C-alpha cells in the first residue's frame, strides 16, 4: 500500500509533541517553517504516484506494490537501483535528500543483518520482531526516522560512567509488557515528519553499560517523547534569491525520551551489551551508501553551476578556470566510481541482504567529505564577489533600477538578470546557510571523517601486503 501525499500529512497530525523556538507546535504540517520540511519530504510519496518515476520508486510483487526503499537489496543491481532512486529524489529536492524512507530502511537492514547472530547467542527473538516490523512498515508505507547519536556528555567517559546518567538513552524499567527508556538523542533527522522513530545504540558497550544497549521502534506520538526542532535554515524565504533553500529543508531535532514505554514487539535489543557495537556499525555501513548516493546531485549541481558561471563571466577558456573545472570533474567522477565499485564488490550476508563493500563505501564517503570544502572554494573563485553582494529581488523589480541593473550586469551573451539569477543559485549552493549545512554534514553526518579513515585502514589486507614485502626480502 503506497501512501498518498494527503495521507502522509494526515498521519502527522497525531498529537506528537514538537517544540520550535520554545513554542509547542500544534500542527507540524501547517507550521510556516517546519511545514516546508514536510512538503519537501513528501517528494517520496509524490514520486511513487507519478508515472515518470514509478518504475524507479515502486516495486510490484504480484498484487503487492510498495516503495522500493523497503525492498531488501539482494544484488549489486538492487543497490544501484536504490542509489538511482536516492539520486533522483535528492535531485528533485534541490540537493536536499527527503530521507523519510532511506535512513529508516538502512537501520532495518542493519538490524536484519546482525540480530540473527544475537538471537543465537542470547536465545532471543529480535530478528523475528524486526522482520514483522519491516512487513508492517512496508505495507503501510511508513515514514521512518532514526535516533542514534546520544548527547554523550563527557566524551572521555563511558555511558555508565557519566555524571548525568541520561547522557545516553537507557532502559530504566522492564516488565512483562515491555521496557521504559530515558535519555536524550541529538542530530535526529526528519523526526518531526516521520511516523516511527527507530532507536539505535551509538557505540560499543561494556557489561556495565548494559542498560544503554537498547534498540527499538517508537511511534512519534508516544507519551514521554519530545522533539525540539532546530531553527537552522529558517531564513531563506525568497525563491529567486534562494532558489533551493526557499523550497527545500530538512529538520534536525534534539530528541528527549522521558520514560517512554516500548512494548516488547518493537524492542530489538534490551541489555545485550556485547551486540551494541555491531548493531551501530551495521546501520552505518548501509547508511553510508545512502549518504554518498545523495551527495551525487550536489556534486553535479556544483559542476553545472561552475561551468555556466565561467561562460557567463566570459572566462570559460581561462587556464586557471579550466584547471578548476577539471578538478571538479575528477572529484565528482571519483566519488561516483567509488560508489559504483562499492555496489559491484558488495557481498551477500545474513537474511539474504546484499551489503555494499565496507571499505569502498567508506572510501567514497571519505573522498566526498574531504573534498567538498575545496570544491565549493573553486565555485566561489569562478563566481566572484557577486555571490554575496548582488542586489535583491525588489531592486531588480523596480521600474527605474531594474533596467539599469539588467544592462549593467549583462555579460557574455546573457542579460544581467539571468546572470545574477545564476549567482543566487550558486550562492545557495556555496555561500548560504544551506551551503554551511552541506559542509557540516560532509564532516560529521553518517560518521566522522576519522571513523571513515579508520574503517578503510582496518579493512585493508595488511597480511597480504606484509607477505609481499617478505617475499621481496627473500628474493633479494
């Protein structure tokens, strides 16, 4: 069953507790700032009912039709189709990914991979619970968010050593009906506009941390659950001056669990401390493939804007501009090729899941993350100072000022207004709150640069390299 956009909006009017700038939000769908994020996320549902995208967005299995995001990847081709869907949704979203299906299914796939081993070790039934939840989520076409990153408190201390015990989400009570959880998560993307929130541990645990080893699914209107929405990206209003961020937005929240009850049916880990690290890592490895997929439209946009700016400014053939464009091409193609290779060299793991190659997907994310700031610098250099000094819409619409400006800013085969409109697009990409959001995400989202570096290093076949070095020594 595929949700319609109107059904999706109605599902969010469920009494959820969301605060924005200290005010309780009565209806997130009509809020002047948060509503923009919800309309943006609804792209997923619009694509599923649009004949132009249905072959990509929808899987047909007999009489059953459901979102491709819920389709378990079983081959490299499946991963690539999932990538293509993420790319198209992000492209339509003006370089901002909708994320309301992508991240939640990444979490479910990670749980499906790890939990059979947990069940075998602890005689639990978590894998069956995740499968049942996935079936329900697929049938209802639920929008899903993931709460993984805890506020962490003093990062030099383990969860159970924190002065404040709720720096990490923990189980505070158990009964025959379920568990109660308490604590605070942060950087929770798309929670205000999801139907369910999947809670995951953020790191490996020790035996003393067992109460913090918790994974579960919680409806967003659960008693005791409070979302504090970030106001970041609220200023972009005019679509001419901010052609991307005036229309598209993602909301992050601080997510407070104040003795939230979770029935056993949707509890996927409850004290099995030795599995917390594996659960956290399995989600991340699927999600980094998603992450690099939704970066590709941004890189293509940077290339296209840089090329047009160079043409409009009459410097397309200048040697330093050609060098900058060449660097941008190499950057974009390398990220895309690494992602392709991660799919092609993936492997079939538990539960029939085809997982991307861990080393290569981390290498792709690392290459993207370490290159984005320099790529944006190259676009800024080609554009010039008009990125941040151009007159506003009202000046261009003024009957006296507008014609003067149009003539004054005319450039190589283009009118002044068209040239400055491109500048505004470039500014939204590389010199705005949206640009800052993209840059911070590159460094911190889906895992830090250091985490990606260490994953690549730890995945390297060191024994083979050392054996080759010994062979060379023996042959000397």
